C-alpha cells in the first residue's frame, strides 16, 4: 500500500513541470490523434480542393469576418457604455448578453446558410425533406436567443439590485418610525 502523500508529491511535480494534470495531457494527445486521423481521411480524396478551402476559409475569416465582428462588438460596447465613457474604460459585462446570442445565431447561419438563403441545390433530392422554412426558423431561433438573453439580463439585474431596494425600504421604515 502506497503512502497518500507520495502520490500527491509525484502529481504535484508533474503538475509543476507540465502546468496541468496528467488527464489534461492525455486528453490533449487524444484530441491531436483524432485531428490527425480526420485530416488523413479528409485529404485522401481531393487534397488540392481541401487545401484551397482551408486557405480560403482562413483568409475569409482574417480579412473579412474578424474586422466585421470586431467593429460590431466595439459599436455594441459604445452603445451600452454610453457616450460619456472614456476610451480606456472597461466594457460593461452586459455587452455579453448581446455577444452570446449573436455568436450562436452566427454559427447557426454559418452552418445552414445555403438553406437559409434558399441555395440548397439538391437538398430535397438527397434528403426527401423540404428546404422551405429555414429562414423563418433561423429568424425565430435568433429572436428566441435574444429574448432569452434579455430575460436573463433583467432577472440578474433585478437580483443584483434587490439588496439595495431592501436597504432603501429599511431606511424608509426607520424614518417613519422616528417621526
């Protein structure tokens, strides 16, 4: 039977050198192995086409999408922060209630854009399902995400301000009692 502190000392030495637990290293290596397997399977077919697609996707992201959503995020921060904010002030956490639903909606659009924009081609022939309604569903999901995010913001704001309201009520009662 081993002593419990010896194993802990060995683990802390590994953790000190590597920076995380051995499980983290194992999972990272497994992810790399899975990515390598997927890359080999993907490149087995049209290698040039896949390489062009990856380079094109990286360029599209870096040259078009990154500046676009960076400017949009800055605009949202300025709107939420107000015109009185200074350039060096920190953004309010409430901007995240716009970021999250916008991000999820953007990912859904990125995945389903051919069907949302009715450019699905042979979708019905391949799946025997109708390609109609994707735009309406995406808009409903997007609206639902923003409404849910707004409700969460309102509830959290209400809960955060509740101690202040309770204190104000207690002070008002104390003033009435002294009169």
